[in-house]
């Protein structure tokens, strides 16, 4: 469990660094150059992700609570919405006119959905940890960037395309979930 938690802490600190220490980050970019900084960021993220994956696999889960919605269709609905928000963050959509941080909001929904369906210690560490990081990241970005400037309206077609792509991606992940993650989300 220690490796999983260390990976989550590393992931969070690396992502929070630009918001917490923006002047330090700017100085590091000036010394290394933008591409070298991005490369270092990517390498550290890969290391954190590897720690999370290997930490997850090596952690022995113990039951903490009975998940209230294990196998419930509500979890699937939350996951589909999380997929839509995650994809919407990468496109010009009207969703961005409603939510300032669709990708991070999608991550928080993903976390909540998994905590409603999983009550073991390593799930609480992973999903709870990433959910808390997402909420903290939203707050820090809002503080750093100031008032939100809503983007211009997008054609409805953009939203429809995002929803279709998200539904397909959700179906693929749902179908392969047991193979990819060792757990079938459909009971």
C-alpha cells in the first residue's frame, strides 16, 4: 500500500506544483527550457503512474465498508458522464460554458463512482486520493487564474460528437474492464 500512496502523493505534487509554486515553475522553465521542462514533467508523471499501478497490484485490499452502489446502473451513468466531461475538455463544446474544469470534474465523478462501487482499502486510497487531488487542483487553478472567462458558444454538433465519442469509449472500457483491470463492473 505504501508504493500506491507514494505514487499518488508524487502524482498530486507534480500536478499541483505549477499552481502552488508558479514562480518556481517559471524559473525552472527558464533554466531548462520549455521542452526539457515538459520532458521532465512527463518522466516524473510516468514514474508516479508506474508507482500507482505497481502499488495497486501489490497492495492487499481489506474491506473498509460495504459499497452502497456496487453493480448499480447509477455507477455506469456517473461513469458515462465522467467520460463525456473528460472528452469535452479536449474540444470546443458548450459544456465548457457550464463547467470551468470539465476534465477535472469528470475525474472527480470517476472517483465518486468508483468509491460508490468499491469499499476496500486500496480503492479508497486510489479513487479517494485522486478525487481529493482533483478538487484541490480545481481550487488552486481558480485561485491562480482568477475570474473565469466563459468561452464563446459552440455549435450543437460539437457537443453531439463529444457525446458519441464518449459513449463509444465508455462502451469499449466497460467491455474490456475485467481484462484491463481484473474486475468486472457488471455484476
